[in-house]
């Protein structure tokens, strides 16, 4: 017999036989978008890899494959002994094309038969489910063997007493998913109606199903916590029927035993790990762990596992709270990863596909990812552990279309705890996030403390985005201050917690008008250059904010396109195309991470005025209606329409009250077809209205825009309207995108959609407002008080030769003039694009 034939027979024996279904063969549907792995999905034994890498047994049997399937009615008897009408491929969600069903049903039956290997019949047999959405009732040979409620946690049932001594056994699973029917379970971004930021739901069995033989006393879970200072791994083995048993642990490195320990089942055991090799994204070293359960001299159970030695925490460095990995600060940068697939939805088509997302994230230079409101199969975390990718793990939120009820809270907390318990031994996971942007939130402080109590070895981010976003409640009980901004990046101010950006930016994959490019993923060569420019500017801003105010990590939105979020992903939804910044992103990430390791990169910078000022007006120079240009370039201003000098940010300033009051230069000050920077200290008077404080014809406008920016994503969301008043003023930098239009009619607007307590415009307060146009990177940026609010692509070169003006500008789509009502001071103009660090220094230098 050849080795190839032997290998095939061995795999067949391990996977077991699959029943011949009289009702017809499985027929996969054709997804709208395929992936490189769609055609590689086995029709008889999909996802054959062992599903629980941190607790492996040598004997097991996969039950993945073709199952019978039927729609169920409420209250009907299970279909024992009856062939069902359809065939579904487990473990793909019923809505997916790979399942062969491709539709949503509330109540369903799954049925198949299986045989137990002869060698197992003297032992207990455990039936494992990786995950079933949402309620599962399980029968074996007509007997109820157990039930489970929860979409994201694994569960196991001892089915031994229901098994037949020989021959086939019948397995029937009843599934109820009330997602579209008012259910209050955690759902993440699943929805039966595709709208807004939610996507196709995943119902039914969506992770691997398998059998394992064990003794009556057997290991059920291993809770592992590395202790670097003590050079040991703390292991608490959970055991069924463990009275009088002992657990023996052995750690190996490169096959050699480096430490051993033993102790009673259910009690914490300290396993020595001398001079530990630390786990990190750069060197994800994993030790092998052997675990034996003994009673007397007899081995009752044996499993293999692994562990990584690493720590995560907070540390004050030069007066700033920062996140430290293994005791040292390293900037954590990664994408938002939602884990959706066009062919399998919640379930990756193959293990190679599952691995690809993590490997590609690493290849792009990221050292971290945020697993967004989804819990993955355990093999996903295995690949993160093995390849070395830090994970910020979200808890899937409850529905954003339903008010939270008492019963919802109980379910949420049970599933939250199950997520923490089941994945707490992964070295890759370094942070838990119970809530996101206020979706389904309640008792944030209490829940944050509960998660800290369940797992004190990791960071907890109570509500991602709560520093500035989306009606979320910020609690100081967590470890980080987390802000979201779909622009930016904008760092929250750290306090006793570290500063992180939980979501920012987004890849623009639209083909620009007049450019030739593929329709999907779509970005012409010029568009790709523009995206590279935005990323260069954004990563420069991250580096600056790492210095001040002291940013520790950031999440770029996002890894892949998904249904309604097609314009955000670095990758197309099929993973075939890297849409933007392919050439620059790995280098930008490596440079940012490397800079975080150099102490000099983190120290405060001197407050220095950048060189090259083209015009400077402080309003302390000149007399009468003339304001002298202190730069020496002879760009004096003339006061007109009743504009006057008044108290400014520093000494004298300009007071304009609308109605055409202004200060005007004799001509243009900058070439708006090139790179330039304009900045000023601005204070507006109530009531706010759209107005231009600085302008040059139809080239640019820097000022205020009043718009209704309440965070409603669609008419049904959120349940409670955002508090007013609306419309709200926002700082605005508009750059004309064509020579034939006024600024407001066709503009690249740098205008934030999210608020921040430091920079939300308030009447009577002074703000340092800066607009930067960089033609080399084709970007327009808006900075307020030294930090970026928005970076946008600005492709066109518009030469506006009109006079430079303060207090007025063309904002209306009809070319009308809108005037500023407030005070202006310390106006600076540069004929170049200031860097993020220079904008910060300019702000700081003004005091």
C-alpha cells in the first residue's frame, strides 16, 4: 500500500463515514462574490482541522459535512427517523451560499447519523459544538441530551447514555434564531435586513461539530495565566468527576522538557518556566504543554496544549500612561477585523482562509487587530497566537434596534463571561471590550469591573469610542480612553488610563471621476497615489500624537470590504485585491512601531514656530485701517465694512460681526494650486452659523460649517435620538475640487463627524484652527488645537488669484458670501504643507 493511499484511508477513518441521503445531493449556491477558497471547500468533510488547538486529544471524530435540513414549526415533535427535505453543509450558516440553503429561517431541524468507533465503546463520548446561533436543542436516538442558548460560545454534551451499542446513531438538532423576531441576544453586526452598518445574519450551526472519547474523569478546560516576574505559568485545570485525581503538567521548548509540576484537579498549579522566552508579535514563541490527569498511577486523560509567556499592562512613562507589552511600550497599530466572508458569512470557507486574514494583517506591518463585535472559532485565535498578532477582543453587542431589557442583560452577561473564560488562555488576546459605541450598553462601570474580576491579567476597554462618540457612556473604571473618528486620527487625552483610537479613517476605493480603473475593487493609479498620501499624513499624525498627548494604539477601519461597508476595507471582500497603500503601508507601520521603542521619540517637543512664514498678522502692527504683515513679505491688510481691532488671543486681534465686515489683502497670498498652510486663533460668537474666517476666492475656506450631524445611521437607529441642540457648528476646511466652482458647491471638506470635549466649537472659547493642503500627497487636512480632525483626498489643482480675506468668504452653492461673527488673531500663512509635528509646535508655541 502506498503512503498516499494509507494517508487517504487514515483521514477517512478519522473523519468517519457520511450517510447517503435519499433526498438528493448537496448543491452549494453560487455566492455573489467568491473567494480563493470557495472552490476548495470539501463537500463531504469541510473544515477537517482539529477545532480546539489549546486542548487537543489524539482521538476524535468530525461531524462536519452534509446534514439533512428542514424548516420547523413551533411546538412540533422532532423528526426522529424521518428524512428531511433539504441538505445543508455544516458548519456554514444557513444564510450562506456554501451551506446550500442561502436563506433565513427562524426555526429549523438538522439531522444526520453517525457511528461510534468500536474502540470508544468502553468510554464516555462527548459531543462538542463550536457555536450554534442561537438556541440549540440536541437529541441522540430520540433522547434529549441537552440544550444551549448563546451564539458565540462552545458547548459540550455527554451523549454516552443515549448511544446504541452498535450501528448508526441518529443526531437531531433543533435550532431557533429569533434575531428578526425581537430576540434580545448578543448579535454583533448581524441583521436580517441589510441596512446601514449591519450585515447578513448567520443562523444555525456555524462552527465545527465533533465527538471525543474520554473517561468518566476527564479534563474540561485549562485556564492559563503567565507570570513573568515569577517565571512560571499558573494553570488551573478544570476536571469532570475529578475527586482524588492529580494533574501533571510538563512544559517543553523545542521538544525538551523545561519545567514540570503537579497538583490536585481544580486547584491552581504553578508550572516553572525558567528564563522565559517572551511571546511578542516580533517573536511569537510558544511552549508546548502536556497535561495528564491521574488517579493513583493510572493516566485517566491526556491532552496537549501550548502557551505563550507575555504580560500586558499600563505604565507611567515620562508622565504619560501608556500600554506596555512585556513591561515595555510598543505602539499597537492594527485594522478593525469584522470577520465576514462573502461565501461563508460568519464562517471562513477553509482554515487556510481563516489563517490568511491574520497572515495578511501581519504582512501589512500591523502588530494588532481589533476583532469587532464577533467571537471567532478557536482556530482563529490559534493562528493569532502562532503568527504573533495582538488581539483586542470585542463582545458582540445586543441589537441596536431594541431597548435593553432585564432578560437581555442576563443573557449578555452570561455570554460575555463565557467569551472571557473560553478564550482567556490565548496569549494573543490582550484586551476585552464589553461594549462598542454605546450599542446596547448598560451599567458600563459595573460590567467593566466584572470583566476585570473575571480576568485581571488583561486590559479592559469598557466602551470603545466612549471618549467622544455616539452617545456612549464613558466609565473611568477601564484601562483606556477610546475615541472614534471617521477621519482623524484624533487621540483622546490620557489620564490614569491610556489613550487609544478605537476606529479611524477608512480606505477610499471609489474610482475618481475622469480616471480609468477597475470597477471593483476600483481605484485608478491616481486614486491609489491619493490614498497613499492620506495614509502618509495619517501615520505622521499618529506618530505626533504618540508623543503628545501620548497615544498608545490605534485601529484603522478596516481590514476588508463588507456588504454595506464597501468603501472602507484595505482588502476587497473576496481578499483578492489589496485596494490601497499596498506599497507604503508596511513601511509606515514598521516605522511607527520602531519609533515607539525609542525613548527620544516619546519626549515632549520644543514649542517652536515653523520656518517659512509667508504672512503673519498679529493686529498689533499698523494704524487706522491698515494691519501690517509681520512676515516682511508686504501682505498688509485693509480693514473694511466696520471691522475693528479688539482684544485677541494674545494682545490685539480682529473683531468682525458679519455683514461684510472683513480684512482684505491687496491680492492673493498663496498659490492655491500648490501646497500651503493657513492657521489662526478663532473665537466665534453665538449664535453660530456657517461662516468663513479665512479665505482666498474660490480656492479655500477655513471657518465654521453648521450641519445636522446627529449620529443617526438610518431611520430606526439609534432608538433614542441624540441630544441637541441641532444643527451643531463644526470647524471646517473646504478646498475647491474644480476651477469652475465655488468652495461649497464642489469641495473636499475636512469636517469631523464625531465630537470631542476639547474641540467641539463653543462660543467664547479660543481655538487654534489650521488647514493644510499638500499637493505632493494630494491631501487636505484640518487640525484643531494641534490635532488632526480630518484628512481627505484633494486631487484637483485650483489656482485662486482672488484677494486673501479674513472674516468673509464664498461658501454658498450659489456663490454667496457668508461672514464670520467673532474674533481672529495670530493668522499665519505658509507656502508649503506643515507636517503634523509642525502644526502641533505652532499651536504650542502660541501658548
